[in-house]
């Protein structure tokens, strides 16, 4: 089974991927390292991250300026052999596995073609939602911190410093575009299982365990899961009251 985590940057996808990892889903062997903006780790497979970044760049954009869907699919043809190789190897060597990268909302049509060409049919989606304004404020905060860091060290983080001057409306439009791409894909592939997880529910003390158990049931197809595994996943979440 493949479990794909879908969600906007700063929407809680890392927290959900962390939970899935501790529930026994192989989220990657070469994970993107933790940093000041995500000290608990991203649980983001570098193989998928690198390809999505390269694909978006080849189509003339970046994560803050997503290329049109048609162009992504056109350019994606160049990347398909590599993508088929990645998902095929994962399927052969892992049991239940998956990946998380917010850019997947932009590149998913090409990854989907790669999964199909590799003959992988058992795919499930986990869609992560967070209150819209909270996502905006988190993105703004990270961009401004990146700008300050660039001023101190001369080093930038994925172009974030250039986005520090963005107005609220521009962030607003970017979030809506990511969400629109995801909603469109899911609408066109209604047969694919998908559940939606609220970040606010995940980090709320009263509902953390409920969300973790929901995810455990979902990825284990309703089979009994070890209580210790659920406990380990619950402990990963920094609850907020």
C-alpha cells in the first residue's frame, strides 16, 4: 500500500507524516533533515523532494510560483522514467510505504502516471487541512526569519528570503492555488481512498489520540494495530492545550 500525504506548506503535513512513520508506514530512507523551522523533522523523502523540485523548476516555476498544470504534465514526461524507477523500487522493497512533500499537490498528476506505469494500484491519500489564516501567518513568519538569516549569514533557504516582502493577498492566492490543484485531482480520481485530517484536531490534547487511531485504522485497513505503536505515534505530537 502507498500512502500519499497531501497538504499545503506549513499546514501540518510533517506532523501527520511523523505519525504515519511511527505507525509503521515507511516514509523514506533518506529523510530531509530537521531545521529551525521544523525541529521535529519533516519526514520528507529526499528522493521525492528532489524530483518534484526539479520538475517544477524545469517547468519554469518554483514552489511559490507553481507552473500551470498542463506545463507540469508536458515537462513531466522527461522525468517519468526516473519517477517510475523510484516508486517501483519502493513497492518492491517496502510493505506499506508513502511520501510527503507539499509540492506533490503540484506534481501529483505526473507521480500518478508513474504509479500507474509501475503497476501500483493500492494507493491511499491523506489530506491535511489547517485553518487558513494560521497557514498564512506561519508562511510569513518563516519567510521573514529566512530573510533575517540571509542578512546575517549571506545564505538563503530555498528562496524564502525573497518572499519576505509578500503581501497577505499573495500568500492567500498561493494557498488557494495549492488547494485547488489538490481538490481537482481528487475530484477527477474519486475512486481513490482519501481521508482528511485536521491539524488543529491532531494537536489538540482532547483529540490527538482520536486522530492517530483514525490514521492507524486507515493505513492498516481496519486490522488491529498494536497499542504500543499508537502510543509511540501519539507521543510525537506537541499538543497545544
